[in-house]
C-alpha cells in the first residue's frame, strides 16, 4: 500500500447476491476503479458511478460491482490514480470475494459490536474471527466524530487491519456512530446495498434484516442540537419492513434474524426520564414502530449491542422474537464490559449462534429450529 496516495486496504462492503461495493481511503483527489477475475478465467472492470463518472474523491473512493452470479468466487483489486498525476498509479493486492448465495444449504456469519475505536479489542476480534459469508459490524464503531480524519482509520483501516479480508462487511449504524460534528459524513465511508442504513439479504437458509435504531433519546433532546431525524426514519423502516419481508426469498427463509444496534428488549424496561440524564437501554421507540411487522414475518431473534453487557432474553408470548445482546469494548475478559463476538452457523437442521469472549470461552449458545 502506497501511504502517500492510498490510506486503507480495499474494504468489501454491502455484499449482495450479484455483487458488492469496494471502499478505500485516499489522501488527495484521485480516481479509481475495481478489476476482477473469476475462477473460470473471466475478467472485468467496474469503473463508473451512478452518474457515469469514473469514481473520484479526495478522501474516499467507492466502486459498486454488480452483475455477477450468486455464490461466485472472484479476486478483486483496486487501481488508484492521482488526478494531478503527482503520484505513481497504485494497484492494491488481489483479494478473494464471494457473492452471497441464498440457495446454499448452509451459511455462516459473524457479529462484532461496540468496538469504540479500541485497537486492542479490534486486533483480538480480527484474530478470533474466521472467514464467513458476512461480518456484521453491529454498531458503535466510534465514540463520536469530532475529527473527520478518523473515518478512514475507524471504518476502513481500524487498528491498521483489513477486517473485510475473507468476510464482507455489513455495517449497522449505532447511536455513537451518529454523534459529533462530522457524523453526517459517515455515509460517505459506509456502503449499503440500497444506499440506506437498513437492508435485507439472504445467505443460504438465513434471511437477515438490518435496521437502524437511531439515538438513545428522542430527536428533540437538546444534546442533539437539532441534528437528527430518527423518528421519521423509524416510521419509514416500519413501512419498508412490511414490503421487504413479503419478498419470497425473505418471507420463506427457514431462519429469520434481525440485526440492530440498540436492543428491542431489555431486562429492565422502566420508563426513562430523559430530563434527568436518562437514556435508552433498549429502543422502545423502534420496537413500537416495528414489533407488528417483525411478529408478522416470524422473526426468531434480534441480535444487538449497545448495553455492553452480554444478555440473553428468550422469546415469550408477548415478544415471540428472542433478544441476544453481545458485549462491550474492553479487551480484558475480566471487565464488566468485556468484548465478545457471535459466530452464527446455519444448516438444514438448526441455526446455532455462539457468543464467545476474546479468550474463546462460550458465553451463550442459542439453537433455533428452522421455520420452513
């Protein structure tokens, strides 16, 4: 990697059955594209944006790759050129990528959350996590965005790592990810399949729905200084949920999993006094908006972070979806807010979600039967 021109590895995000998006950091105004090679010897280049321009930018470049067969394995690399020709052209190393395959008999995903720019924790998670179909980074990548230079070092090159190597990223937005003067620029560095912070996809027998729970206080709270509008976003997601869960590949999936940063359930659901420095341990506002659609779909489990405490809440008659909450940002396994990660493995027989700490100890193991 040429530090003068390119500031991160090519990060594979927003995996889809027909492609993905590649995002990488640059230090000056550049243009760039993606070259790919498949196992059958075919080759191609992705080099145009939605307006017909070669992707360009002074801090970040993004290229959408599409039109590929589902479940196909290929190698990709990025090519970067300074617009003013002040630096030599940069070609990244080749890396392997596999498109999603909804027809596969099995699937594997991993979940991180609440890493909060902790390099020691990120290194340990990176070491512990195997190659998977999708790595869900379930919110609170940062503390807040007070320095715009931290987008690259937090999202694209955390702890100097290529976290998307062998595991394409699906980024879930957490409440800390929308804080700070520069938070509005996060969307420049995070790719999603449809360009929105919510999506749905199928990996083997598992249908995954990603939702944005917004902040942990109402939009009008003075700490947000009029910068956020999550209440209409939750309402939009409620409408979208009914549409997306009616799609055959989502509606008929044997396993149905929701990822959102703030939990939809909690061990103590006492009403919060926001005027007395209170905040949401669970998102009642999101649950009120989405509950009926999730129950109608048959959601089996909601996977979250936010609280920094590993918690398991089984399904009940009132809430037919279970709630699994992973750990906090601390690398020390003895900490009350110790980090953890989730390994999800699905077969025709069951979906197993195993939560482990950074020493490999199993904290929770959840087994779900297929619905269809």
